[in-house]
């Protein structure tokens, strides 16, 4: 998978959950991104990059 496809897919998943928060029964004002191993790296990459490049979808916590 060529770079940055994985990061873009991870961001798309976070954006999807934020947009359909009520259907998932989650608070759209407090999104949290979490991951382990590669998922942890993706969490950092997505939250850091999206904050600089895509304002509007703010991640409130990282695990």
C-alpha cells in the first residue's frame, strides 16, 4: 500500500464515526483515537497531521 494510503484510510474512518456519531451512540464533541503497535503509530500520524492539514475534526484524546 503506497504512502499515505493507510493514513488517509484511518482519517476517513475517524471522520466517518464523527459524522455518524449519533448512530454509534458516541459523543461527537469528544472523539478519541487509540491503537496498538502499528495502530498506535497511525493514531499519532492521523491526529498530528489532521490537526495541521484539516481543521474541523479535532481528536480530544489519544491512547
